[in-house]
């Protein structure tokens, strides 16, 4: 689209040069062949027409470019929209794949947690809760599953720390104080509510987690960011 825009600009410039040259040509040769008593009036007439023509031509070019850019200048947004469509398509494929695996292996913890996670990525929080509830029938004392369910319900309720979410979070931490999903949930909720010290505390406890893999650098960065905000807040 950038190439198209540049082409239009060049075309408009060429047209402006051509018509400007044509107008000057008419002025020059009309005044040359005019009789002396008509010279002044002819020159005045064509000078006025030249000014009006150039003014209208420039105005037309500017308006045309403005309209063109207002449309073509949004090519990045169009590309982003196409990328979003591709991402949605790939995510839908992942969800369908996870559903198929869950149907084939309904009691497999890894499979059902995978379905719950990909469903949450797609905003299907209730489906994630259903998958986790299936697991809790067989495994009712797993901190990771309970923490994931608390997270899914939290986002299903528009990031609201409901009584059910709080109860689930407490249950998960009672089983394992450093449980990843629960600590991230509590830290994020505190952070968006500007309770930076509480968020920092949850993330610091999470760093003591030795049972679940996670990106420690990201948590350390989150702590540093919250500390900076806490300083600015005070």
C-alpha cells in the first residue's frame, strides 16, 4: 500500500506540472500573438485564470492526498487485523485439538489441564472450569488444578475476586503456599488495584516455588516494575 500511495503522489505531481506548463504556454503565446491594445487585458485575464487554476489544482491534489492517506495510512491496522484473524484461527485449531484429546483421554490430568489453559487463552473460561471440574472429581487435592479454576472463574467474572474465587485461592495455598497460578492471580489482582506492595509479596513468595516451571525473569521484572510504581505512588 505504501507503493500505491507513492504512485498516486507522483501522478498528482506530474499532472500539476503538466497543467501548470500548459497554462503558462497559453499565457505566453496568447499575449505574443495578441494585438497591442489587447495585450494588457489579455495578460490580466490569463494571470487571473492562472492563479485560479493553480490554486484549484493544488487544493485538489492536497484533498486527494489527504483522503488517500486517511485510508491507505491505516495499512498497519489492516495488517494487524489480518494477523488477529490468523491468531484466532490457530487458537481455534488448538482448542479443537485439545477437545479431541480430552474426549479420547477424559481422565488424563495433562490433557485436561491443557484443554483448560487453551480454553482460557481463547476466553472460554466456563469450558476451562468444566475441564478442571472433571479433574477434581478424580483429584480433589491438587493445588495446581484448584488454582487454575480460581483463575478461570476470576476472569469469567470480569476480573472480580468473588467469594468463590477467594475460597478456591485459599484452598490452593493451603495445599501449596507457592502455587504458581494462585500467586499470579492474587498478584495481578493486587497490581491492577494499585496494591503494589501486596503484589510484590505474592510474586516474591512465588519465586520460592520449586515444583512448577515458570519464567522467573518475568516475575523478577514484574517485581521491579511494581517497586518503581510503589515509589512513584509514595
